[in-house]
């Protein structure tokens, strides 16, 4: 396992979902190492969903958004879906200002709502 992805906590949630929680020191600069770690976790757990928790993220710039897009592409290549949860209003506003189109991943209020979505509720 690569060591450059120390600030992304990965937890299986059940329902074939992995929760990805970036720590305070997480940086999109770690993207390549983290993509490898996430892919290994997906294969190990047979995950069909990634839930990226944005609760602690206070700012998204273009590099961070590009990381989320790469993560979404990885999920699709693994025949999985990706959700983001806990996006703060300021982060959502930044994305609206930055993007010309809707992001390919669905954003839900929190992890519980994301799990409810996965379960079809």
C-alpha cells in the first residue's frame, strides 16, 4: 500500500458502501496515492458505493473538485456509484460559481441520507 494517502480515512459502512473522510491535512496533491488506496479498498470489500464526507471541508478549489471528479471516474470504472455528503453551503456556492455544469456525483445532506439513497429510500 502506498504511504502518500495518510489523511483519507476509509471505513466500510455495510450496504456495499465505503465512507471516505478527508482529515484536516488532506490535499488533492495526494490524489494518485489515494486513488490506489481507494481502489484496493473497493476491491477488498466489493464496494458498490463511495460516500465522500465533505462535513469538515470548508473550501473547495479547482484542484479539490478535480480530485472528486477523478474519484467519481474510479468509482465508475469499478462499476460503482459515488455520493458526496455533508457539503456546507459555502462549498456548494463555490462549486456553483466554478462549474459550468452539474457535477456527475450526487450530493446529499449527510451520511444517513446517503445510506438511505443507496437502500432505495
